[in-house]
C-alpha cells in the first residue's frame, strides 16, 4: 500500500485519466490501478444491483475474471437471487455515500440469515476476504450500480474511506459512465414537457395507493376529471395502463420516491 499522500495523488491522477477515457478495457485497467493505490488486490464494477435484471453482463463478468475473482464466486454471487440478498448491495440501494464493510461483522445485523446469505458468508470465509470499500452509483431510470474494492489483508477501512471517499466516488461514477450505455427511452422529452401539475398530482396519489375516488376527493376534482388526467399522462408516457404509467413515472423521477413519503 502506498503512503497516504502518494495514494491520494495517484487516485487523483487516475480520476483525471478516467475522465479523459472512453474505452472500457483501458478504464478497467485504471480501476485496477486505483485498487492497488489503496493496497487492495480486488475490485469490481456491477452496473445493476437494483432489480429483476440484476446480475453480471458479459463485459462485467470478463472484467471480474481479469481482476482475479474466483469463477465460483462470480457465477453464484452475481446471480439475481444472490444480488437481491447480498448485504452490500442491499445497502447500495438506500445509500449515496462511500462506505466500508468488514466482512466478519457484516452479517451480525442481518441475523437470522437466509440460506443464500449463509452460503455467501461461508464462501467469504473460505476465500478469506477481510473487507470491502463500496461506492454506490445511482443511475438514470432508477438503476443502482456499485464499484467495490476488496482486500484479504487487514486494513484500516474507515481511514481509507475518510481520506479518499471523494475521489473514490468520482472514480466510481466515471467508471459507470463508461460501462453503462445510455438507455433508449420509450417516451420523448417533449412528451414529458407537456405533462401538467394536475396530471402528475393524480398519478402521484395513485402511486401512493389511493383509489381514483380518493384521489378525486383529495384534489377536489370530479372522478371523471381524474380519469381524464390519468388517461392523458398514461398516453404521454407511452404506457399500456395506469399501473405501467406509475412505474415509468417513478423511474423517470416524475413521481417522488415512495419510500420517502410521510406515514
């Protein structure tokens, strides 16, 4: 591991180089260099830990093999079922800041563990992983990615995060910009610009679990008017029905996150 000042300078240099880079292979090499700068032999970039599509793509799998992760762990840990239950990825969905995890302590807050989590813990112990530094990356359309740096040797993880969190976060976001292509949208920006406050209000209350009648009462509108607003916003979002319109509106940030609602 480099001295603190040298590590800081190296990470900043890597960050600058990444922001001038667009090739995934060269970017992966720079990510590995960033891991070496803080004395970590392993790193990974997972572009989606957030939902049904969670799991490794072919490019991510190739990179993880190149970075030295055991094939068994790649095959099992990054399946959809494992990703949905892994404590690190669970945290990524709810946190923005760079955080650290000492694996021996990680499981205690989750007990009793699911069978999949028990298997993860056993494999971690067999692999001898000491700890991980994690940078959650929140992407467009509600996706959550993560860049991780991992070590088998005891390290002062808290100190590493305290000293380098800012540049680590910048590196993580740039890596994701390179690895994750823009997603073609089913709705145009022009259609979004024509949405009215009333249409969004109606859809927001439906998203919170209110019926059309309840929404009409809350907004002091007729049931017919609420239906018309919902029909129009569904059309503008190119959705098949109101349920799909709610899902798309949440992904696009039109409806604010439901988990932040007051009870």
